[in-house]
C-alpha cells in the first residue's frame, strides 16, 4: 500500500523536529481524549485535532495522503484502522480508535490511541489496555533488542501472556498481521516495516538514528480483516471489536525516546526497567 525504500538515519537536529511534530500529535490526541463524548460525531473529533495541529504550527499528514480526506483516522467498534471521520454519531459504550499524524518543517509524528466511551463494557476496556500494553512491550524491545524482530517477538509475547475469558474458556486476542508499523521521518511511511508478530527474519539491526512507529492492533475475535467500500476503512471479518495504539520512537546513542508521548515514554518504560534518553533542549 505504501512506498518504502532505504532506512533513513536521522541527525539529532532532525529528531528534534520530529519531537516537535510528535508533541503536536500528543496534544491533538489529548484534546480529543478530553473532549470526546457520546453524541459527538467522529467529524467533531477531526475538527478538534485539526485546530490543535494548526495552532501548534504543524500540518496534518493524513489529509491528502493517497487522497485520504481527513486529519484523523477514527475507527469505531469493529473498525480496526483507517476509519474516515464524518457524520457518524458516537454512542455510549463505543470503542473508538483515533490515529493522528502531523508535520513540522517536513518531519513527521504519528500516534494512535483507543478509548471506550462510558458506559464501557469491561471486556472492551481490557482489550484497549492489552493493546496499549503490547505496544509498550514492543517499544521496550527497541531498547533491549539488537534486531528489529525483537519488536514483533515482544508484542506477540505480550498478547500470549494476556488470556481473556471466552465462552469456551480462555482465549487469546487476535493479533492483526496485514497492517504493520513503519519507519517514519521525512515521510510518514518509510522502511523498515515493523511487524507485530514473530517471524524467522530477524530484520535490520537497530541503530541510532532510526525512527520507528510501533502500532499493534488487537481484536476480540479472529485476525481476518476486510476493507469497506470506501477503500479505506478496515474492519474485522467477524464483527469483533478492535483496538489500536501507536507511538513514534527515536533510537539515539543513549537510548530510546518516545517522540509522541508527552513524557517521552518515561513512566511506562520505567515500569519495564527502561530509562528513556531524551535529547537535551
Ligand atoms: N497513521 C496511519 C499509520 O499509523 C496511517 C494513516 S493512513 C492515512 O500508519 F491515509 F490516513 F493517512
Ligand atoms: Co503509523
């Protein structure tokens, strides 16, 4: 779907610009999280993010990307990714995944979060939390692995470790394979692909200057996907609900830095025994 070529290794100055873009994305998602309510439309969420991006001196990166018509992707319930915001009215209990990208001086940030609108079904909240946990496990692997395949191993291990109650005993979440993370920098999607599952291919060596978007998608049912008539919206084949989390991460000489997290990933990674290594201001 997306053009990919050689790995682009960033200078520290380029990473600083990506941090600025990342913080605008973080602000946009925080604004959406603070304001989202049942009764709003998915288009209302798009407008909230568009305002924050403009006020932050950035440009939305999704708008116009291969003809994509909005600032956000907003994917509701059985929609996994690439849902187009519009007139859909959000209802209590909806599981909403919000994906946002912004550009500053040509450098990109890309991040996604999922949430459930009150009153939430606890099984949906567990799915959202398991997906976020799997993302942080994948991000942590960028600090502890020497090869990119460590991310997929860590995400899959995290999903394996989270057994959920099913009708016939414990089941595992479905882990989407058709959509993957990616390098990010002077374009939103770059080499290398960042898989969320285990493979034999160990992938490229992890080196300082790489910037990678880690973005697992989990579903409460089977991992089969389908694309709707709009040619964008990806839904589960079985109607089960889906969650999606994403952060853009820089690999630096001293360690990793989560560019799209306000705290650089410090809190979540400390819990995994990893100290983040932000560039000094
Ligand atoms: N941001 C998505 C990703 O995480 C891609 C969005 S596709 C677009 O890679 F067309 F909406 F831009
Ligand atoms: Co992405």
